[in-house]
């Protein structure tokens, strides 16, 4: 398992459109991809799970990837978040 912390940079946080972009990217990998925010763990492959975490701009989350392509998944997911999730 690999993990990395990242800060949400897009001004609206993880609302529907960026959550969808995150999930679409996560679905490209076989590995389990989750993130922790405060006391919540969310499945990055589920839009409802991501939305339910209520992540806002400036919040720090930690991604956890586990599986055969975990390193590539973590690298791509963190880059996507750091680039603002399309916003």
C-alpha cells in the first residue's frame, strides 16, 4: 500500500464535477483507491462516497492505493488533484 497527502486547490472543493473527474480517473486502475479526510474514509471510485466526504478548498486529504498498479494510480490521482481537477 502507498499513500500521500494532498491539498485540494480548486476553489469549490470536491463538488459534483471534480468528484466525477476524480472517480473517472480512479476507475482506470485495478487498485483500491481511497482517501481519508478528518474521520471519514471515502472510496475514490464512488461519486457518492467522494461527495459524502464534504471536502472543501484548502482541505488536506490523504490518498491510499493498494493493488497491482498502486504506484501509478497514486501518482496520477495526486497529479490530477494538484492540477485542480479540471477547474
